[in-house]
C-alpha cells in the first residue's frame, strides 16, 4: 500500500522567513513524488516533481529515499505563497495518492 | 482550451437520492481520477481509470460507482446519497507522466 503523510495541517511564517513543508511517504517500489498547490479560489495545480529537480517560484524539494521524505523548501517566503500544499505519490500503475495537505500562511 | 470540466459546480441532495457528477477532458488523457476533499483530510482517491473500459477502486470507493466508456468522460455515480458524502469532489486527468490536471470541483451537500 502507498501512503503520503504531511504532519503539519497548518504552518504560519513571516514574510522573508524560510519555510519547510514536510512530506513522508511509504511505498515499496520506486515512487514519483510531486507537490501540488491550491491557491484561494483556484484549481489544484502542479508545483514541482522530484524527477525534474527544478526550482519553481523559489521552491525546491529533494527526494530522500533513505528517510522516505520529500520536503518542500523555500529560503524566503512571500505573502503570495499562502496556499494549501499537497504532497502526492504516483506508483507504477499510475495510482496518484495525496497527503492531507498543509495550509501555509505567510504573514506580512 | 477547456481542460477538465466538471458539472455541476454545486448541488444539494436529499438523503437517499442519486446523482451523477460529470467529468470530461479534452486533452486525450488516458488516466482519470476522482477525489473527495474533506476539511483537514486532504484528497482521498475514490476511483481511477487508466483508459477507456478500465476502472479501479481507490481509498474510499464505498457508496460510489464509475464508468469509462470513452477516453473523454469519467462520470461518478452516487446511488443512495448519505450525509457522509457531503464533500467537495474533484476530477483530474493525466497523461500518466505524473502531472494531473484538475477540474474546478463540485461542492455536494447531502441533507
């Protein structure tokens, strides 16, 4: 069985502070990991995926297979980063499983 | 360029009624998904499909049925609505490369 866990339902930081959204997973095979974001009154959309190893809107995430983690990080949070963030795992059969989500609030 | 379209956007059902949530995509994606989003619970996978004629259960399939007769459409059927099915429902599609494109959601209330 595959499972994605986001331990923090709410996370609040000040503008300019670093932010880290935690994600842990369990899956016996080789997973693909993603971060999705849902801004207020917008559709859920892809933020980044582990295989691309790129930085999107200043966010990065590294897959750590030893710790089964895929934490999302940004060195300097901006107010426009306030949103709901979901970590997701796709297995070899294309079953896409999401975590519980973390509501990030960046205060001015 | 419509992407993933869900109808209706809002619906109120009485207990025991049935309804179908419609989902259609115009991107020729093989993979389609239905999720429900409950406050504090994240997105739970109800059913998914890897192609026309093929469907499989997700984490919370009880009380729902799906069909996939065409590549474009993936309707979700509620046969006997219950208050526990009050939620926001999202349909998504994917090429299978990982990026899923989501609909705008259907907010369903069962009273």
